[in-house]
C-alpha cells in the first residue's frame, strides 16, 4: 500500500494528477520517496532515483536506504538537498 496515495486520496485530482512521485522530508534526516522506477546511483553523498519523467537527486552526508518496498523507499542521513531533473526525450 502506498502511504502517499492514501494520504492524498481526498485531495482534488487536478492538483495531484498525473501522480508520478511524492517526497516527504522528515526533520532533515529522513526522506520517504514513493513512485520511483529504479535506483540509478547510490553513494554516501548522493542517491539518484529515476521516475517516469524525472531524476530525483538526494544530496547529503551518510546517506543510506533504510527501508525499501516496491516503488518506495526511506532514505536516512544528513539530508542536504533534493533536486528534480527533467529527463530529456530525443
């Protein structure tokens, strides 16, 4: 079950559709990410996840994936930033 889908199920569909991914930052030390397709890179300073149309880059220190389920994970560590990069289609 997707936490974010349950959380947003009563929100107007025009605000959240199409649903690609969701990110929830908790106290600057944990990030819940839902809706990614695969992990592109994994290191102690950067984790890159691929969604349908974007790459999600999480920067920081001592980063690790603490929990993983299908299409969702929890990243912990000293979170420095979250960046969204559009994937160019040629």
